[in-house]
């Protein structure tokens, strides 16, 4: 996870990687533009609701259910086939994320287990806990090697300790590392991508960067495309300073695009077109 050697605050140390400070500042400006919009002062709940819907659509698209926004808005049955179930899982996770903030600060592993339970919507023995040795991972759209269950458990514990300890790392850095670690480890038997993006959302809300959850990074990740997403993830998994910095920058760009999406929603509401 860290490429900077032993340090008391390895997440904060990642902020010194080349280009990361610029990404942090660019994200802050993009988020500030949304929060400074006059529509946010009167109709922030509407912006939050719309961002949740669009974020869920974006996350589902990256997991193979690339539906038009109006189809997501129209549908009520999300259990009829694999794509519908993926979309339903993304919608449930988006609704659940905001309710887990206080628990996240104390026990990230409990939150991740809960997110997997919500995504899977199943009571199977493998659901709601990290996978065990010999259990296969169903995550075909992430074509990277899968770490052993023991390695995944160890790194999850380490990540949890960093989150609980807190620190001075920018929200973008923490969110990107949480997202990247969960994708790299794929600690659950399924739905790891959806869970990783929901965890990124929790970090962005809980950090105070996006407290109203109106800058859906999932929108940006989907807009940047699956190939770019995987290429950036490969950089993170490589563990090189350049690769990790590129992943953080990619996540920053996704947040900026999510902020741009909500700014467009604000403009539409202001014009009376939505």
C-alpha cells in the first residue's frame, strides 16, 4: 500500500508523491464549486438524491450493468437477471453507505462486511465475511491475480488500523487507498468492485470533503471508462510511487467529474428543466 517506507502515517506520506498535491487541490476546487452553487442552498436534498442515483448507475456500469439513467429511474424490478441484480446491489449500497459513517470510524471491517451483505442480498455462508482459503472470487471484470485469503485478511486488518488511527492524509488519498486496496485484495467472494466504490463514498462523506454526498466519484469512474480504471488499478497494485500516484490522480479526476455532473444538475434545476 505505501511506497514511502516505514512512517507513522503512511497514508499522509502518500500525499507527497509527485502530482498528488495538485490532484488534492483540483478536487477541492471542484467540490467547492458544487457546494457554492446557489441551488445547493435551497435544494441540496434533491442534489444528494440525484447524485446517489447517478452514482449507483456508474458503479453498476463498471460491474457490467451499463444501463441508461432513465432505465434505472424507471425500473422497479432488480432481481430478474444478472445485470438487474447488479444494478439493484449498487442502489442498495448507495442507500446504505450514508448510514454507516459512525461505525466506519470505529470498525471499518464491520462496515465492509455489512456492505457485502447488502450487496449480495443473500444469506449464504460466504456472505458478509471475508473469503476463506479455497473459496473462489467471482469478479470477472477485474483481471488481476487474486491474493490468498491470508494475505487479504492481513492487509484488511492493516487498512482498518490506519483508518481507526486517523491521521492527516487528505480525503482523496484515503479514499483512493481504501478503494484500491479493496479492488486489489477482492476480500469477498463477490461484489468487491461495488463494495470498494461504496467504501470510497463513505470516506469522502465522513472526511468532510463531500458531507452531503453530491460529488459521486462512481460517475467519474464510469465516464473515464473501464479500461482506464483497470490500467490505473494496475498502477496501484504495482506498488511503485508512479503507479500509486497515478491511481490517486485517477480517483481525483473521477471525483471532479462527479462534481461536474452535480453542477450540471444544479444548473438544470436553476433553469427549471429538471
